[in-house]
C-alpha cells in the first residue's frame, strides 16, 4: 500500500500530461504536423489548379485557336480558288490577270496553311490523316484546273468538264476533310474555354477543409497552452484565406471574361464560315452557267444554300451588303434557270469592258471585305479576353506564387506551435 501511495504521489507531482500515453509535447508535435500539412496541401492544390487553368487559357489562345483559324483559312483559300477559277472561265478565253493572280495567291496560301497546320497537329492521328489527304489531293485539283484553263483558252467546251471534276474533288472531298479538322478544333477550343473558366470546386473544398483543420488545431492548442489565440496559427489561417479568396475572385473574374471570349469566338467562327460560304456561292453560280442545265438544278440549289449560310449576323456591318449580293445572285440564278445563260453571265461578271469587274463582283467584294473585317475584329477581341483570363491567374507565376503563400502559412503555423513547444523543453 505504501508503494501504491508513493506511485500516486509521484504521478500527482509530475508535469501535466507526463502520465498519459501521449504527453503534451507529443500532442503539440502532432498538431504542428497536421497544421503544416494542411496549409501546404492547400498551397499545392491551389498552385496546380491556378497554373492548370492558366495553362489551359494560354494553350487555347495561342495554340488551339490559332490552329482552328489556320484550318478555317485553309478552307476559305480552297473555296476561293475554286470560285476564282470558275468565275474566270465565265469571262471568256482570256482570263483577266486579276483572277489569275487571285487564284495563284489562294493556292499558295493553301499550301502554306497546310504545311503550318500539319506541323501543329503532329500527334493527332485523325487530324493529321485528314490534312495529309488534302495535301495529296491538292496537286490533282490544281492539275485539273490548269487543264480547264488551257482548254478554255483554246475555246474547247471540254474546259467545263475539267472544271466540274476539279470542283467535285474540292467540295466533295478536300473541303469535307478540312471541315472535319475545323470541327475538331472548334470542340477543342470550346473545351479549353470551359476548363480555363470552370469554378475550382475541388480547390475550394480543400481550402475549406484546411480551415476546419486549423480551427480544430487552434482549439486543441488553446486547451493545452491556456491561450485563446496563437499568432502563428492565425498567420496560417490568413494564408489559406488568401489562397481561397484569390481562387474564388479569379474564378468570378474569368467567368465574365471567359463569357466574352466565348462570344468573340462564336462571332469569329461565324464570320470565317460565312466567308467560305460566299466563295462557294460564287463557284456554284458559275458552274450553273457553265453546265447550262446539265446539272439538273443541283448547282442552283447548292448556290442558294451557300448564299443563305453566308448571311452575316444582324448586328454586324454586312447585312446591307449581303442584301445587294443576294439580289444580284438570285437574279443570275433565275436567268440561268430560265435558259438565258449569256444574260446570267453578264449579271454575274459584267460584259464588255466591265467583264470581271461588273455584275455581282463589286457587291461580292464588298461583302467579303466586311466579313474579313468582322473576323479580324472578333479574333483580336478573343485574344485580348483570353489574355485577361490568364492574367487573373497571375500568368505563368501562378503555381510559384500559390506555393510561396502556402509555404509562408506553413512556416507561420510551425513558428506558432514551436513557441508552445519551447515551454516544455
């Protein structure tokens, strides 16, 4: 009994917690480790999240959208080359120099765009295969167009047959393959916009959980040290709060800027599509007049479909010019459908000294310039908005900055708890 009494006396006189399985210093070390791990986790998660969204915005603006524009411009260059060649044949045996120069420029640009886009899609088997097929067919197309122009200079009717074959290759295969890549890049751009502007629920949840952990740690420390507040833990809470506020603010800001970028991108895609459809309209109108009814109305139907697709948005600068083009083209289609082919040709390209510069040509040129101006403006706005999205995440420094804040918070928590530990040394 005397030994038991002595044991109780020694236990009663020992420092608090020494008789338990986990003494006070050990508990403080565990709390310190928990607090530091919680703050570092938030810093890492915030850093990866912010850097990932910034990288997605940068990739969308500088890679995906650029590739989309290159492929979309490729489709326009091909369509415009076909329209130029077809319209040139309408004028007569001698194709005007401006048409030859325009055709050559379209083909040269198509070759350059094909080379650039093919390099960008390296690693994408589907897009690479589509563009490779276009590259292989382009010499076949230019060969048939060259033969058509040569036969036309000699006044041989077979020129129309070569033009028809070339047009069918371009519209039936080359443009289809190009549009497949356009659609793929449209989806990729939309996906990039979504991922770069999505609300970071995972990051937000980790931050809130870390704040709850720090609150529990501070309660335990207060119970051990008899002090209500620990300056180090308050610094850790502040660091986590800064990361949370930064993330939530950035998400709110980029949702607005991302919405503007999405609107710009829709406008850009629409204008670029309308430019290509306008060129297709020209080609089908010319083919209807060259075939002289042999197509059984297919060219007229295709021209009307393309004409409707070339209609610019009501809020742009092109509707009035579109009405002029629509009226002229509709008249030319109607004349050809009625068998008045020479009148249709005159209405399309002019006659006499104005051949190639009259008819629908001035109105089409004005509308094309309107659409190109709209596309350039929308692309510039898209680039500015996507740059703003990236800047809200602190640009390329997002990960480093978030990690520094996390390290400072962890160091603050370690400092505060080490001061409590020092009382037991």
